[in-house]
C-alpha cells in the first residue's frame, strides 16, 4: 500500500483526536494517536495543507487545533 494511504488514515485519527480533545500540543497528539510519530507529523501537515487544522507556536510548544475551534 502506498505511504500516502497510510498518512491519510493517520490524518483521520488525528482529526478524531482533535475533535474529541480539542486544542492540543503537537506532542500530545503524537502520544495520543496510535501511529508512529513521523506519520502523525505527516498527517498534521496533510491536514494543515487541506485547511482542516491550524498550527501555532506558543513559546517552545507547537499547538494544533481543528480550523474554527
């Protein structure tokens, strides 16, 4: 299976994680989603590119949330 399919599946897991828990640090998302850390980061990038999540930097912490939250 192509890696893009895997990233898409993990993107769905990330979206559901954020939908349930709300605004979270990128580290919390990586720990909370059952997937390799690098795949979670690729999935967050995928969602950001599609305009589904917003990312912000708060000091040394990267925060991610669903767009509109």
